C-alpha cells in the first residue's frame, strides 16, 4: 500500500526479503528518494493480497498543506536519546500528536494528549499548548509523518524548542 503525494512517499510493502530489498534499492536509486528511510519488520506471510497505489494531496491529511517539513521541522530525538531523557527525568514535555483512538491504545507516561479524532484537527488545538511555550517539547506519533508536520507547525506558531521522536513509536 503506497501513497504518493507532492511531499513524498509513504507506504507499506510486503514480499520476500529479496523482493523488498529490490524495491528499496529501486526507490533509493531515484535522487528524490535517495535519503528515504525504511522501517522493516519481518512477518511470516505475505501481508497484502494486492497492490494499492494512491495519489493524494497529502500523505496524512492535516489541513497544513502550507507546512513544508523539508524546509523547517523539529530536531530529531533518537529513540535511545528519548529513553535517556525519560530515565533521567529531564525537563521536557512529551506531546502525543496522534488521535484519540491511537493514544487510548497506549502512550508514554505523562504524555500530553489532545482531544482529536483526526490529525487534521491538530491546528485547532494549538491554543491548548500555549502553556508549554518556552519549554522543550518532544512530539511523537506512530511512524514519524505526523510529527514532521506537527513540529513544523509548532515552530511556525512561535514554539522555539521543538523536537520529534525520529521514526515515531515504530522506531522506538
């Protein structure tokens, strides 16, 4: 299942190790995607019955089409860095930018959550975060895409110490 948008590619593919390796090499051979990051997970069976390729306006519908995370976004915090920050009880706010459904399934202890059913509702909740201006904020999401846009939007709205969990929970 692959989504193509002007902002990039997102997808999940399934196949033999050889087929998936060939797919990744082919995608990376295009200079536009040379730096693309793949997240791999071994599964016992082929996951999808057929190929779905969709062209969309945005990879994740956000109401933030004007935000370009390739130009400005929150600095990455690697998973091991976040573990250390949590362990050391560093002074930071961890912000879950996922939907109600997602954060009800599980979240980081003391994570700030927003009452949103879809990521496109995120900009409407920005006022609820005003109390955290001036603090270090680390956003997290499932795979990293929402974090890219959320952290970029926070920076645009005057939050100046914004970071994001690199690769989301999947990489964590």
